[in-house]
C-alpha cells in the first residue's frame, strides 16, 4: 500500500499545516483533532490545472476515478479501525464503502493527534472510535457540501435543490448528474464551509450496519503486509540478545563460531545488546545461538517478584494519594455491623502479540527510513531522530498493519533499538525479536497490590468502602502532565469512578515504580486491575450480606440506569439463577469504563484436579451507537479470550533479575480447544459511541473468578488462578 | 549447498544450510511472506504449511526435510477447491482481526478438511489447538470451519 507520507510528498504534511483552519473546534472531545482540518484549498492549489485529487481536509481525498481515500489517523491492529473509520466518512460523504480505500496517516501530531490521549498521535485506550466520531463525520460532510456546491454552480441551480448519493451529485428536478470524480477540480475551488450539518441517526445508511471488513481479503490470502513482512533490495535480517537482566551490560562476546555460520554477515555490539546480522533469520538465529556472551547483570541481579510484592505491600500500609473521598469512611467502618477485609493482587503480564516485535531501518548519512507497525508513529519518528541525530524531517516512517498491539506498540523502545543496530549496518536491516526476546524484553502490565475494606449495616447495605492500592503509573512516564498530585486518571480508572452508590468511600493510590522491570499499557490497562478487584470484592460483600450477586449489585445501581439495563440483560440471557450441575458455577461483573457499559456472566466448570474450564460467557453491552455491530461483537469475543488467557495462565515472574517465561510453553495463552462460547447482546441507542477494544477484557476476569467461587466456595484474590487451591473443592 | 524446493507447483533453487528452517527460506530467501513467524518452536502454528498435504510447522522443519516434497503455502492454497472454500468461509464469517495468525489457521483448517471432510467438534479442537490466535477469533474459526463443511456438502 502506498503510504500517506509518499502521497503527500516529503514537505506535504507541513505545507498542509500552514493552510487555514476551516472547521472550528466544536466539542471538547473533538477539539484538538479538529485543528487538523486546516488544509483546504487555497486558491492556487484549487485552480491548478493538473488537479488530480480533491483534498478538502486532512482526512479525505477524492480521485478523478471517483475513488475515495480516507486517511485513517488510527492504526489497524485488528480492532476494525480500517472499516469503522471509513464508514463514518462514507456515511456523510454519501459514497458506498467499496469505493473507499483506507490509508495510514503519516506522522504529524498537529494533524492527527489523539485528543483523548493528550494530543499524542496514538491508537490506544479504546479511544479511536470515540476520538473520530464527530470530526470524521464532519470531514465527510464538508467534502460532500463542497461537491454539491460545485455541481450546483455548474448547473446554475441552488445547492439545496441537489443531492448527493452513491458517489454522485444529482439534480432531481432535471435528472442531471455528475460523478464525484468529474467534480474534483470544481469542488477544490469551492469555499470551505464554516460549519456543516451532520445526518440524523435515522438517516444513517452505513452506521449501525455490519459492513464487511475492508482489510479481511488481504488477510486470508497471505497478501497483507505487516511490519515484519517488509521487503527491500539488499535487506539484511538481524536478531538480537539483550541483557537478560534489565539494566545489565554486555561484558564480552566471543563471536568466532557465529561468524562461521553460513549467511552471517556482521555481529553488532551495543552497551547492553548483541545483534547478529545475516542474509536470513535462519542464519541470524543460528549465529545468535553460536555466540558466547557474558553479561554484567548490574544492580538488579538478585531481583525477585517477591521483593516487588513486599514493597507494594508496605506502600499500602502508609498513606497514599487520595484519589477520591466521599463521606467519612473511618467513622462508618466503626459503626458497621459487619466488616470485610481483603488483599488482592495481579501480576506482571506480557503482551505476547502474535507478530513478534520487529522494525526495519535504513540509516544513511543524511536520512533515515523506518518500516514498522506502531501505535504511535510520531513518537517512532522522534525516537529514530534522537538515535541518529537527524532532524525530524529527515526521518521517514512507513507504518504498517499491526499483528496485534494490545498496548505493546504504544511504545517505541523497539524502534530505538532497531535504529541503534541499523546505525552500525551498511544498508537496510530488519531487526526481528525472537519470541523469547519479545517476552523477556516486553514492557509489562504492572503488578498491583490492593488492600480493601468495607462495612455493612445490619440489613446488609454497604455503608463504607476503603480501598488503597500500590503499583506503577504508566501515564507518569508516557504522558507526564497527566500525573498530578500523586495520581493519574488511567491507573485509578474503574476504582475511583466506581459505579455503585456508596455513601462513604475512600480510594488511595501509592505510586511505586518497581526496579528492574519496565511497565506499560496492556489491553484495558487500569481497569484490567481495578475491575477485577472491585467486582470480586463486591461479590464478597454480596456473600457476606447473604444476597444474590446480581440483585445485590442492582440494589446499588439506582442512579445508573444504563448499567442496570446491561446487568439485568446479561443475567436474563445467561439463565442466571437456574440450576447447574456439580462443580459448575456462574459469576457476574458489571462496569462502566472506556465510555461503555458492560455486564458479563461467565459459566465455569472446575474439575477435581482444580483446572478451570470457562464454558460460556454472556455479555450485555451498551456502547452507545454501535457503528459496526459485527465489529463490536468481534471485539468483545476477542477481549474475553484475552482476559481468560490472563486469568488462567498470565504471569510474568522474575528470578535473579530475569524474566522466567520465554515462549508459549511457559507463557501460555488460551487455545481454541479451551475457548468458551461468547454471546454478545448489544443494547441499541443513539448515544455517542464508547470504546470497544478493551472493556471485554476487564469484565471477564472477575466474572470468571466469581463463577469459581459459585462453583467451589473458594475466593481467589490473586491472579492468575491457582489451580492447586481448587483441587477437590 | 543448493536445495531444490517445489512450492505451490513451482520449482525453486535456494542456497542455504541444510538445517535452515523452511520458514525462513520461504520468507527471507524467496520473499513469500504470507507464512508467518510466531514462536519458532512449534508452539503457535503461525508458520503452518502443507508438506505432501500434511500440516507442518515450517519453523522447525529443516529445508532438507522438504526436498522432493510438494509444499503448499497460503499464497497457493486459494487455487485448491477446499482452500477457496475455507478462505470464503473466513470472509463470510468475518473471522480476522489483526489477521497475523490467520495464514496458519487457514492452512490448518484446509488440511483438516482435506483429510477429514466431516470433522466432529472434537476433531476441530484437535486439529486447531496448535494454532494460537491472540486476538481471540476462536469462535469464528470454529463457525467458519463448519460453514466451509456445509458449503462442501452443498
Ligand atoms: S512459528 Fe512455527 S509454530 Fe510458531
Ligand atoms: S487475528 Fe490476530 S492473532 Fe489471530
């Protein structure tokens, strides 16, 4: 696929920035993104005789052949962005979806920054659909308005007497029609509308339909090109060994044997890494295995997971930053008829994206090119510039399809590493991480430890809730301004904005950055931890109050009608309350995160040897407008499998400073033979769309854990599930 | 040394060490990047190809073990009747998400249906449990295999 950066030419994007703004920021959510709508038609451009495309703004290109290119500011990682985002534009532009091609946006934060992620050009946090919902429809509507005006001018009729449909402007009065392709030049000469009218939901033709995914055909025929598939003349392949202890250094390396391997061309030594450059990955791997490397493990040489756990535990006994306080918790706890205390913890987790980390780089004296699949390409560009010392505009980033992101590719450590290696290589080099290297040098979902207490009154009502947890703050590193007064909104998401009505509530957070292990975003991030704790603990309270888990939750949701609806729906569809055989149980969870309401009921079976099989998950979801209901369903199904992988198996542990897991044998993930049936029920409404990439993951973990409690009366307060605790229970 | 490989009906000569995994010959030497790398240890199925019709993890198959055999990959599978049916079923069912595992999934599914046109659920579990999908498309893979069977019957 041709990259947008090629399309625009080297200076194109910058030139566009200087053009005037044409749509005013109209909502907080869309504001920053709308700054992108600056590129319109200055006169010289518009009247240029060789006008090949109509480019009304940063997102839409109409060609003379009538095909529409949509510059998608968010990358495709499997979440359907290359289908749902074009749907928004096509809806307003009145073109069929098969006339539309999607293209990656080039790195340019002014044009394509994500308003929901601090203006960083990033795809993550289930923000993509929410960030584009209004601006991209406006982009389509603006283009349509200009095309209609152009046709009306040519026919000397009023624009209001014309209408746009199926890639044409028609004048119903006289039956005249002009294709968009024929209007490219004339539309470019039209003034940019100061405001546009968006279609009413009842007039939507595409939004709300399960349009086919545009990226699917290339993905079933092996033709789709991911970062790892890049091919270039004289390309070399490299693989690497980085210091097995984070922060360690390379002491020495004997490469005699490696150099003798056929196809090995070069051994690259860095401070904390060795790479073998070869004709193909087979030779590079063989060469790597033949190296005799000695590491200086550095100060984290003795680090164990237990050390980190102890540190977090101690932190929760001190004072933390108060994230939220309502009423007087201490007093309410004193008067409670019953007090419940618990400690929860969740482990470090790797992303284990199916496509291992990789990045292809060509460093020349005066320029650098990078081929990669990344969720933050402007940062990738900056990283390459920093390593090479080149100015930004000398670094070209060619972004590619991503074989799984889950947060891993919101970081650019891989780009930095690949450029460090490529700097020492003559010609282009593709650096590929082995799976072991990918898992052992990930940036991990943080380990969190929680101390939580609640008080119930004589009738079983919750009168106090006190929660204090400790762990890493990713935002404090990733977007420092977002970390204030010891808090960031993401780490506490799902714990501070708890959906239940609680008269006395206190949440404290203690930021503890573990030594010797880097942390990063991971599908559903804050909520992946907080919803597990909150939804498990509320289940404990229901049990303590001797109430049914669903009705107990419902009684705390009077102020939350949308949450109530999804909870009741999931309960009904799952047959909540109907009898199950021995050692089977149902567990429930309900949440409001990423702008989406979701409830899940998981049905599990616990065998006598303690192993857990999740049979079925019923999910009710209210994500506002479901732009593409089939994509919503697919995202829930996938997120549920991802969460179950974590619940059953997910754990990264440290011993002697080294990550103990290495490949899919020691870092297991769910397989098809273990996969439950996932039923998704969508609540329809016209509210703005909520995020869908992540909620399914945070919701399923407590639902499964609560189901295990229902089946065995064993309450699991740490993940992953400890099968040995469930033997014969 | 020079090795001769027959891939999707075409002969190729490659000059690599005998023990080079077939995966890297396909991807890096011959530029056929449809077959994917996921683990390098026969744990994920992303690299699945057919060798004389048998689903095989190319990441641990030395290239000299494939000489003289008929190798088929995702690039050629659509030319077979069952391959086409499986790809169509995948599209009809909207199986793919990131898509990275799907070459391997499809190659495993085609091998299953070629050798066993009417697999039971247990047969499907058995044949497909070696292929990991991190995006969690398992339900749709199951359904697509069944759809391909029905199409086959019809
Ligand atoms: S790459 Fe061969 S099985 Fe994973
Ligand atoms: S579709 Fe992404 S790994 Fe299977």
